[in-house]
């Protein structure tokens, strides 16, 4: 004969603190990270910096070798310093990087270079190199490429531009990391759990009938 058994179910708020933590941690492992809008925002800012044909890669967030990088082509004629500052006036890091680009570009009538992948094993900023560097002399308008033998100042500017580009990559990664931490925070997960109306058994497993 069929028998009837009673099972006690709980709302999330009714679980013990230790079981709540267990549920939160389990849910966090399966959170889908939505990051497209962060990439779109980064691409918009990189466009203001004068980069075109941008391709952003990243991996994250807690393993050795994680990070973000991008390839692309820089042209100082497309660099819009004022737009960068206007877009993110409270972001001291992005303004600092923009000021660095401005200081180098102001020394030449134009600056061009490309960023390329050195290593395809990882996606952090140190996997990117700089090539096809061309400084156009401010007075003569004549282009000076790396094959024409840079002087000490040009070598310094070349290395500084690579460092600034890598700083931009780290800035992009920081934005991704912050968004990931937000989406996987207890507060955000609790909101989703409470909105979902899920019921639980005493050990935190989902009640299914």
C-alpha cells in the first residue's frame, strides 16, 4: 500500500548559517559570468585611445597566468585625449595612462605601432609585444621606423608606449575582475536565490517533488 511521508522544507532564510554558506558556495560555482558589456566598454575606450582592429582576450580569475591582453593597431591621429577624460573623469588610472600617451604623442607629428601576441599559452599583459613602431618627426614630418635605428629618446618612447599599452590591458582585466566579483558576491547570489523561490531540505539540497 502507498504510504505518506512528511518532509520539512525550508526557505533559504530559514536554513542554519553553516548550510546557507554551503548553498552559497555551491551556487557560486555555477554562476554564469556575463561580461560582454565590459568588453564592449573596453573596446570603446581603446577606440578613443586610437586603437583599431582590437581583439581582447582574457582568462580568470585566480590562477597563475590569468589576465587580459589585446592586439590592435595604434595611430596617434585617432587618439582623443579629451574624450577619454570625459568618458571616465573619476578613473585616475585611465586618465594617467591617457596622459602618458599624450606626452609621447606630443613629441611627434604622428605615432603608429601594432601590438601582437608573443605567446598563445596565456592571455595576460606580458604576452603582448609591440612592432611596426613609426615616429613621424615633428619638424620634418619624416617617418622614423625601428629599422632606421632609433635614437635613445625614441627607444625610451617605444618602451614607454609598450608599458602604457600593458597598463591598459591590466586596467581592462581589473574591470573584468571587479564585475566577476560583483556577480559572484553573496549579495547578488542571495538576491537570485530569494527571487527564485527555491525550497531546501535541512542539509541545503534543493527540495524537488
